[in-house]
C-alpha cells in the first residue's frame, strides 16, 4: 500500500469537503514539515527559513484557524512542545528516549483529528483516529519498523 497516497486520501475524505479547513490543514502540514526539514538540516538556505516564518504568519492568521482558535491553539502549542522534546530525545544514548521520541513526533496528528472533530463530531474523530495512526506509522517507518 502507498501510505503517502493513503494520507492524501485520508485528508480528502475527512476534511476535503470543507475548503477552509482543507486549506488550513494542508498549510499547517507544509509548515510543520518545513520546520522538520530545517531542524534535520535538509533545508539550510536562509530564503527557505524566512519563507517558513512567512508561512507561519499565514497559517496562524487563516480564517479557519481564527474561528477555531479556542480549540486549535493549545493543540498546536502542545504539538510544538512534544516535537521539541522528540528532537532532543531522538539523539539520546538511552534507547527508551529514542523510542519515546518516535511516538512524540506524531503528536501533530492531534491537530488533524481536532479539525475532523470540528467538522464531524467526536464519533467520526474516533473512527478517523485509528486510521490516521496506521497511516502515520507506515509513512514514518521502513519495512523493518525503524523510524525514517
């Protein structure tokens, strides 16, 4: 199964019918992956970094975010905090910290699930949750289960 394609189909299935939510979650996804590329050293040119700052301004001022800020703000902050923890822990000499970092780095999925709940309610969020976790696992691990 192509899990990257499955992720795109997942977003379209649960969020695609609402253009504002769809644009916001795609923008948020591009933004957090840009941060990851900067942290990992994949993107080092100053223009990319500065455009990432501009993207942050757009993401956090987009109407869907502003209308749902009372739900999304704390989740975005928590996702950022757990990502910071995962960045530190993934470089640890202690295996448990590296394993835990692998789990922490997926906390941004809670933001996606919150958007699904905003649009569809808790029952649909619960249904989508397990589906998203499987997709997320496979897009972030190789065939042997090692983080990529």
